[in-house]
C-alpha cells in the first residue's frame, strides 16, 4: 500500500506537512471555520457508540461528556482559532488536560494508578512542559501527524494524572493535585512574564486580531495561571467533602 502525504478534508486536499486546522483565520471568518474532517467525526461517533454499548451509569455520562468537550476542542471554530492565537491554544489545552481528561478518568478508571501518584505527576508534568517547548510546539502545529501525537500525548497524560489522584488516598491525592497546580501555575507564569515571543508559528497570526504576539502569549499564560487552577481547587474541595462524609459515616456507625 502506498501512503501519500495528503488526504481529503472538507472537499480539498490536505497536506500532511501543514497545519491540521487549516491556515490562520481572521476575525471576520474564524467563527465559520468548523472542522468537518470525516476521519475525526467518524472516530468520535465510533467512540460514542462504543461507550453507549460498553459503559453505563455515571461512567457512560462522563465518557459522553468528554466526547462533547473534545468536539468543542477539535470540531468547533476553536480549532481554527488556535492556529491564530496562542491564547486560544491555551484554552484548547486546558479543555483537554483539565476537563476531557478527568471525565475520561471517570469513564475509564485504572485504580492501580492510585499507588503511583508521584510517578504519574512527574510524567504528566514532563509531557505538558515538553509540548510547550517552542521547538516542539511549532513543529506540531506544522505537521498533522505530529499535531495528533501532541494531542493524544496531552490527553493521555491528563487521563493518567486525574485517574491517579482520583483513586489515591486523600493525602496522596491532595499532594498530587497541589503538585499539578503548582507546575501548571508555574508554566502559566513563565509565559506571562516572558519578555519575547516564544512561538514562531504565532509571530504574525495575532496581528489581525489587534494584539501582538507578546500580548497573546501573556493572555495565554494568564489563562493557564488563573482559570487553569479552578479544576485543581474544585478537586481538592471534592476530596475534602468525600473525606468528611466518610468520617461522619464512620462516627455515626460507632
């Protein structure tokens, strides 16, 4: 079988050496640029059908919600906007790492990861930081295959992290969540206070939106630094509530 570097998408030829979501949009057009990739849509429909067949109850609900989040990230015009704005890419990555991934952790739990919180935290941190390294990031946005390696790596790392903290003891879970929040916040701070543009791929694409690459990068950092902390804080609150209920039930039983 001969594999070529192009494939059909939305009635045109896609070059696998170019950006998956297409060229950088402008403010007048980005909201109309939905992603109609038939392979992606077929894969998501197939995953939804498999979840309906194999899962039930809260696991099924979580899995379907995760697919809805992934559709927002990859099918909606947000996909195109991430080519123009690094701030939109920050939203995209947060959707993957802090929303879709924990939902998938509920749908597809792996309790054995709860005993490996430090290792999983380290691995997920390396993965998140590695794909925000300018050379790796620019390369991923310029090659479709590498782009999907990045997306699947971030989603898998997020699933492993949230699965680990969701099945660990309360003390280990809180330690892991605090560690995850610290590394996310530090990455956001680094982007916010960087004094030069780090990503060549966004050097000129932000200008039609009325902001320069530095301002766009700072906004991305703030998105990771502030809204990005909310899932971690909410999870700590949920763990505290669960632990309190268990203590109350234990006290009532005695």
